[in-house]
């Protein structure tokens, strides 16, 4: 029942956002008085092909440490726009972008058409000469026992069938902190969760075969990022301890 209420609220907010016109965004942009950095974020997004870019790509262009920084800075800007337009969205970025998930890639942020028109009206020009970094995102792979593999971080975590089996067994809630994207963001977060591989990279050899129940766990993006900040990665138990000791 609670989830149904959240989904209904999200649908109402989505319709409210979709009714916004370029004039509404022009008003909001002028009202908050965009900083040079905020203008650069918007210009970077406008320059992307089809106005579509991932948080990771934007981080590289703007010199951020990682994609989390993109979400933080862009989210703050979107929050100010939302406040000026009277929008109360589960995720601030939704007022500026639509979330698109291409096959074998990560989520892309696509500028809403009304935002694009507003930026052009405000004098933003589109410079196609600015290169957009290529994604460091491997396509889905299937791993056959006995094959010789070049394994990079998260390679097994992105295996499509193993991921599905893991989520089917454990669900879409973070095994560490209990965060659930759909509960927090409604329809925008539906079916979204990272899957983490429990075995250290050094233990994976050419004859390894992943067991999605024993070897994988669903985790949120924040916990996943912290897990891999150390080599060897933090264990699930260590992560829970870090959270609980606060």
C-alpha cells in the first residue's frame, strides 16, 4: 500500500514536470542566477549527442572525482529549479532530465526538450566539437568454465544471468544499508540495484564459475563505491560494521 502511494505520487509529479514549458525553465534559471559552474554543467549536457550523457562522463569532463559528485552538484542545481517551479520530486534531477537505460550500458541523463529550448533561448549555443569521453562500461558477458579471461573490476557483477539470479533470490534492497531505490524514488528507481561480487579479484582464475547465490549480493551504489575504495575490497560484514559503529 505504501509503495502504491509512492508510485501514484511519482506519476503525479512526472505529469507536472512534463507540463512545464520552456518559459517556466527560463523563469527559474533567471531567478536562481546561474553560477559559472552551473552554466558549465548545463553547457556540457547540451553539447552531448542527443543531449544525453552519463554521470560518469560528465564527471570526467568537469574534473569531478567520480559520478557521485556529478549527482551531488547537478542535483543541487535541479533542487533549486524544482523549488522555483514548485515541484516536489522524489529525485531533484527529474525536473531537468529523463533517465534512460540503454542496453549494455549505465543510466544516461537526457535533457528534457523544454530545458533544451530554454537554454537556447537564454543564449546557450551547442558546440558539437567538445568530445564526450567513452564509457568505461563493459558489455554483458557470459563466462564459460575453462575459458581464459581478462577480468576487470565488476566483470562478474555485470553478468546478465548471474545478476538476474542474484536479484531474484535476494531482492532489490541493499544487503548492507537496507536502501531500496524504488522505495525512495518511486518509478524512477524501479528495478535498479548494483550487484557485488564477494570474492576478491585475486581468487578468480580461468576455471572459475560464478554462483549467483553464494558469490553475489545486491548493494546500493554508495555502498558499492565504498566497498571498492580498498584493496582488497571491504566485506559485507565490514561494511555493516562501518555503518553501525557511527
